C-alpha cells in the first residue's frame, strides 16, 4: 500500500527524470506540462480523502509511463536535427569569419610590408642620389683643382720663360752708362708714361747691341746730331725721378716693347728736314704717345 510519502518521492523522481529529458531534448515541454497537470490532480484527490481508490489510481498513474506521440517524437528529432544544423552553420560561419579575419590581417601585413619596402626603396634612391651628387661635386672640385694647378704651373712656366727672355735681353752697363741712360730717358720721355720711357731706353739699348752704332750707352747718346737734349744741353740739367729710374731698370732687365726699333721722333717737335729723312729713309713701325718709332 502506497503512503503519501512514497507517492511524493515517486513524483519527485518523475520530475527529476523529466527534467533530465527536457535538458537533453530541449523540446519536450508539452509532455512535462501534461505530466505535471496529472500529478497535481492526483495530489488534489489524495488530499481530499478519496482513500485507497485515489491512492491506487495515483499508483497506477505513477507506474504507467506516459504514452509518446510519434508525431511529437519526429518533431523533436527534426528540431534536434535543425539545432545541430544551426550549430554546424554557426561553427562554419565562425570558421569563415576567422578565415576572413586572418585573411584581412594577412592582407594588411602584406600592404604594410609593401609600404615599408617602398619607403626603403625611396630612402635608398635618395641616398644613392645624394652619393651621386657628392661624387659629382667631388669630381668637379678635383677637376677644378687640377685645372687651377695646371694654370698655376703654366703661369709659372710663362713667368720663367719671360724671366729667361729678359735675362737673355738684359743689358749689363757700367755705372757711367747707367747714369747717361737715366738722363737721356728723363730728357726725352720725362712726361711720358712707363711704356713711353721704357721704349726710349729700348731704342738706346738696341743701338748698343746692333753693331751699327757705338757699343756703349755713352757712345750712342753723345753721337753727333742724334738726340736733341744733347744738342741743346738739357740732358745735363734734368732731375731723374724714381719712376724714370724704375723704367730704365725694367728696360735693362729685358722688358722690351720696341720691335727692334733703332729710331724715334716727335714729329711736331722735329725739324722738317729730319722728318723728311725719317719718312724717306726708315721703316715706320708704330706710334706711342707723341713718339713715332722706326727701324
């Protein structure tokens, strides 16, 4: 004979079993609700004193499993299949999203790598350009230095040759001839520029070297009717300037502009007969200042 306690225990076990089934199958709620309603009805009958008849009915109901509807079972199985399919789809979608995320990350990394490579190439190109510019500037500087050195050597060579020519044309005179040369240059070209004074000295020295005139400065200068300052005596009264002295020294060292001239005259200050003789007997070379030079 079932007691109220045993009945309640069986009810609890039934609910526990139903709860497990509901958890596993997820979609049997309708059967649970029907079973609950039946149990509540039995408890109500028992509590109002229906006696053993009621208890026997409850016992029979508790021991008899609830009939299963085939359509319900099929429906539950379909829903489980759908749930599994949904889970599979969810997993697939998650996998696809993960793959897409990984792909996007990979693409981002590739793009960043390409950008870094572009920046590196740009830096390398800039560095190469700077190196090329520095090398070109260095090459140009070396060429300029080389050219300057060549020009310096050429200038030194030209100066050396000029000094050699001066030395070759330099005239050594004694102190007496030197003083005579200073006076005649001052008397004839005291108002002339440096070149004019050097030219007069050149003509005197050319005569000394020519063999057609005396071989000393004094002999050339004091030859009869050759230089008007000697004729009028002004050669003895002139005061030689430092500039005249420097110009004579330059002529003695070989500085020569005369083209071999042996004569010079001031056309406006010369006698007409002397002018005719110069023009008819001599070869005109050039004019500098008031002096015309002949050979």
